[in-house]
C-alpha cells in the first residue's frame, strides 16, 4: 500500500477547521499528504470583488498547505457552484487517479450547506471510479487498490434538521493543535467575513472551541477530530482502516458502539 492521504474539502479553510489535525498526524506517520479545496472561495468577502477575493484566498490556501507540509491542488470551481455533475466529477476523478490516495478525508454527507455535501459526493464518486476504465477522465483508470474514506463531523455537530451527529472514531489532535492553528491563521481574509456572515467572533477561537467540544465527546482527549468511516464496498477490503493504524491517538466512540449493540 502506498501511504498517501488526501483532504478534499469545499472551501479554503474547511480543511483547517475540520481535518488538518488528522492530516498532519498521518504525515507524521509517514504518509505523503495532499490538500485540495474544490472551490476558489471567491464569495468569501463583503469588502472585495470576487476576482480579488479568489486570488487572495488562493495564496492563503497555498500558504496553509505549505505550513501543513501538504502538496497543494488548485480549485476547480467557485463558491456555490460545487455541483454534483460530470465536469467536476471528471476533473476530480483525474486528480485522484493521479495521486492514488489510500486515505481520503472529506466532509460529512449531511451538513449545513450544499457546497460541503456536494464536495463530499464528488470525492466519494471520484474515488469509486478510480478503477473504472470506461469512465473517462484526464488520467486513465488505475487498479482498485485499497482506499478508505473518512467523513468529518458537520458544522455544529448537527445535520441540517438539527439532529446531533456522533462520529465513529476520535483522533487526538492535541499534539498538532498549534500547527492546525497556524494553518488556519493563514486565512486572514476570513476574519471579517466570518464575523459578518456567521457571527463568528474569532475564527481561530471557533476552531479551538470545536476541537475542545469534540475532545470532550471522546471522554479521553483534550482536542480531537471526529470521523465516520464510509462503508468499504467499492473502495477497499472490509478490514482496511488506516486511521486505526495511528495507534494511541485513535479512540472508538462509546456512543457509536452503544448504538450498534
């Protein structure tokens, strides 16, 4: 197995909020890591026009990827235009065939906004067709190697109808929290935008509060990211679970275990 992990999110800063800790821990465990936001983030400002915003956010995202030690992949669409359609799917499928990640970190299938959910759907299907030769993309199909897909927790830990979402596993991110904070701080253009659009007083504090809340849910970690592993059908052997290989930073969710009993 090639140890390659790829975070695929909707907007610049989504990876830093939800996935960066686990991504860096995978890097520390010997994985080559990749970073991709599907959208340019062009609507993320009330002060600048779309083109200027997109240029600034591209530089911020590249800087963040460098901080995390990840290979950067440029966006393929704009905000609110992440659609589950052929052009985007073919573009992302080509990138996944080229990178050949054995771990994909992406959004929750159910979240508060369509961009997140569509990014998730595109990531899942693009990974599924990695070995389908009749699905044409920029790169030819590859062998159906083991690929595990993990879904991050939704914003606010709630699905769109307000039901609480519990992860299947927790990853202890306390050791890499300073680097996660530094990477999020690279997105300086978002301070005023998030304060205005989502009443988020401090985007750094919001990320910290979220990771502490998830850590409390784990009952064993101070800071944590929560994950739900996608069913293996079409992606890997049934027991393939790379996050489990991270060792002591990995913990099963007691709530999820109870729900299965």
